[in-house]
């Protein structure tokens, strides 16, 4: 598996995938505090034109909470870009037939899925915590992170949501014929969880709850409110990966 | 010992029965030509040997072990060159061969020496470009290098020469022929001259069955001669011969074909008696192409 993992690493670097995603996540990480910091200036700039329409802009004060709110707004976009950029991670290999020489050398198919999963989860974790770390650092520099509760736990919940989505992505990649099907399947799983989350009885059992990190920071939700969703996301991710291995063992390359 | 055996192998895709009953075996250290028309099922058969397609019936063994679909432990004995080989385009040939060595669990020193040896053999030594800039012929060369990398007991090549120019084809055939000392080669093709050059044994696949199988000599003996051709100097002499011996086939204005060699003395007497002017009398040897055409019924 190490050999295939090395190949994945080489592909991530040489294809530019890692560079693009790093730039996106760094940019998003900087954008969160930047937008919060620029909000008073923007409001002041716009105050004259807003006054013409009858809106009076009073003095706007921002703190770390505004930056964290931006963080939770940008996170789904970051995850979406991550999935789109990695969309062909499996299917491009099916199309080109590059897995055939590998499999016919006796490398177990499980090791291929395993290496790809490690690469995806590793990249997601690194990029996500880079995104989090940049926001956290700027917030600490400009304001005070202590006004928010459970900052790390809130971030860990959304990270777990990403892991859950990526597990579905791996499952659909093991089954689907092309990247459009993979993206459709992954998107449907995420939207499905979000829609089901609208039912109050189901909400606390679904991973969609993990996206409500801001409520945790604001003290609206307790840390314990997320434990079931966290466990559900963990169990579903393991099931998805087990199914992906089972399906990949049987798929035609 | 048989390196590869296929016993009553069947395969269908939906309603279409591609392989009806394929049975043959490949002895160790032979170059085995697997011949058939396009679409006859050669690639399907090879993919089943590699566990890339499930078997619709029958049994396949490699080195005495049964082949199973999906995770295929028998692939540890096999080197495979696909018809259109594709590799990771971001790698250089040296990096790709190192990757091949690592996935087969070879030691670093062995990987380095084997890579250099094979790159030299395939003419890719010193090639520092990444694979994405390679022509199909260069990919074919790298394909043979990666297929031979782990010292496979069975080398399977799917139409390896079809994309190569005459020089590249000759070089590849030489590599396959020399590989016979260390390995067993199964290669599919429809280029019959390649088969005649290097194969010890051949099998013709037609309509889902093995139509002919045996050593090259055995296959040639099936039809000793396809006939005797007679060419006259004048068209009217050919006409007189054709009138006297209606079993002759007229293949040209002055050319006649005799299929039954036992009737030749009678014809020669007639030629001598009538003093016909003959340009040539030539016995036609059966080529694999004739046999192939006979098998496919054309």
C-alpha cells in the first residue's frame, strides 16, 4: 500500500491538485477574518448611498465571532471545491486503464482503495486544519477567540462532516462509471442528509447537524448535542468504506 | 509442466456468446500465439486469465492455481502488456518501473538494476521525459518493460506489435523470443507473419472455439500444399488446358490452379503431347494466412 500511496502523493503534487486546493483553502482561511475586518470600512463606504435609500448605518463593531461565522459559511464551499477537484480520482484511472497494469501485478484491490482513502482523508484533514489554523491565528491576532465557546470542537464537527461526505465520495467512486455519477451520488447523499435534518426527530441523528458549528460557538447548542451525529457520521463512514472495498473488489476495470 | 490451462471456458455478454468452449494449454517456456479475427474474443480470454473479467463457465489455471475474478493471487506469476498500455503520465519511465518494483515487493537495489536492464533492453534508457509526452510506440516499449519487470512465469501480451513501425516490431519480437528462456509467452495477434517468426505453438480462435491448435509444424502439416499453379505463355493454351481438365481453376487469363496434386502427371503429359508453352509450374505452400482464411471460411 505504501508504494501506491507514494504514487498518489506524486500525482497530487504533479497534477497541481494539491497546489490548487492549498491556494483555495489558504485564501478562504484569510478571507474569513479579512471580510470581518473589512466589514466596518465597507459599511462606512456604503453609508452615503445607503442613506439615500433611507437606511442609516450606525457604527459597526466586529469581533472573532464574525470571522468564525464567515468560516462556517465558507466551509461548505471549500468542501465542494475539494470534491470537484478530486472528482476523477478513481474514475480517471478507470477511463485511462492505468489500474490494469497495477492489478495484474498482483496488488490487492483493497490496498488501492485504502491508499486512495488515506490520501483523500489526509489531504482533507491537512487542508481543513490549515483553513482553520489561518482563521484561528488571525482571529487571535485581531480579536479574542475566547469569546467563542468550543472553538476546536465546532471545527472538529465540520471536519467530521467532510470525512462523512468523502466516505460517500469513495463509495460512489468504487461503484460509478464516471465522475458525473460520483458527484451526483455524493451530492445526493449530502442533500438527502440535509433535507432529512429538517425533521426535528431525525436532526440529532444525522451528520447534517455537524454543520451547525456556529450554534456551538454561540452557546446555543451544547457539546453533547453533537455526540450522536458525530457517532452516526463515524459509523456511516466506516460502512461506506467497507462497502467501497466490497464493490471495488467486484468491479470491472 | 503446463503454465496455463483453459478448460471449457465460456463467456457471454448479455445475449452474445463470445466464448462457447475454449480449451487449450500453454507449456512452460514456449511462445504461444493466440490468433483470431478482430472481435473473436482474444482480449476477453486474456482478461479472464488475468481475473479482470469473471468466467462464464469452465476453469482457468495459472501455474497450477485456479484463477479467480477480482482479487487474483495468480497474477503474481503474470506480466501483462495490454493492447493500449496506459501508465501514470506524471511519472518518468524510471519512476514507473520503481513503482512496479515496489508494488511487487522487490528490494531497492534489485529495482534499480532491473529498471536499468529493462530500459536498456527496450531502448528507453536515458529517457528523462514524463510518460505524458510518449508516443504509442514508446508506451508499448515501456509496457513490455513493466510486464517483464517482476520476472513473471507467464507473460501475456495483447496484440503487442499492432502499433509499432517495422523496426519497433522486429525489436519487440526479438525481446519476446529471447524472453522465452526465462518465461512463457502468450501473445494474441492477427498479424500472422509475427506468429510464423517467433511462435512455437499456436491456437486459432474462431466463433468462440479453438478451431486449430498445435505446434507451428503440426498446423502447417494440416494442409501440405494449397495447390500447383500453372502459367502459360499464351492465353489460348490456358484455355485448351482448362477445356481438357475442367477441375482446374482459372485464377487469371494465363493462370490455372490445380488443387489435387495427384492429377499433375496427366496434365504434364498433355502439355508435352500438345507442345503447350509454359512459363512456370509452381507448387504453392500453405501459409498461415491461407489456413486462417480457411478457418474463418473466406
